[in-house]
C-alpha cells in the first residue's frame, strides 16, 4: 500500500483523494512550525503521527455531515484550523466552490489561518471577531470542535444565526450524558455517528434548534 494511504487508513471509507492527504501532510508541517511561536496545540502532542491521528483524521470525518450544496460553511471557533482548514482542503480537492468561514478572535491564530489558506490556496475567509458578538449570520453547515459546551453552542446558533442548515459537534466520552441533560432545555433533531477515532466519542449532527418553553 502507498505510504500516505496507509497513514490515513482510517479515512479509507470517506473517499479522500491522495492529493488531499498530501495537503494534510503540508498542513501538519505548517502547524508544527507555527506552534513553536504561538502555541496552537500542546507541545507534548506536536508530533506528526499524533497530529495526524488526533486532529486531522478526527476533523476529516465530519465531511459526511457537511452540506456541500451551500455557499458557506462556518467553523465557529477555528483555533488551529480543526476542523475548518481540514474541511477546506477536502472541499478544494472535491472541486467544490463552497467557502469556509473561519471565526477566530485571536490575532496570532487568525494570521496563521490566513497564511495557511494562502499557501494552500484554500477558499476561506478568516474572520478575526468574537462570534458571540455577531448577529444575523447565515451559513450552510456550522461546525465546532473543542470550542464550548453543547448548551452554549446551541444558544449561540439559536440567537446569532438567522439561517443555517445543520450544526456538527464533536462529543467526547461524557457526550451521552451531556446530550441527555441538554435535551431538558432544548429541542432539536439530531443524528449520531460513532467516531472513527475513539469508541467512546461520537459526532452529533443537529438541525432545527428550538428552546423549550418553561411552564
């Protein structure tokens, strides 16, 4: 087997091209270089194989839920570009024209995201703003990974987005309990998909968010 395909064998069922995988490797190099200066991820985990497994593959799996028919995909707390940059790379190699909006309020991380986008020729817009202060936002898919707790993200989307197609969240080992508690105050349609990375984690695809009315 091709070495690059072997490194990303967990994505074999996600129709990811070899060109995409090679760009993931370029992204890893850029992330490691910038991480020395602005601490994007923990320095203890800034090794190729760990970044590949923990961040790249984990982020890439959300492509199954992304609405590629929309004009905009929004990563509401992009940080180091996971999942926003990863999805941008995948979209580019699918020859799709959808633009990915990357919200990141940090000046240094925003500049890093802009540099990555330029160097990899990605169709992104890096927005250096606090998304909680934005109003009447429009998007197709909204994504969030390691951003805020589920109820806070739901409230943000409910209040700050005037239209959206779906919201994708990464849920960890306590995800089922968090989901159960959140449904006491919120109503939404959802689909769960087990993570390809961790048997205790899952992706949550949410639509039609409504706040429950208190009696």
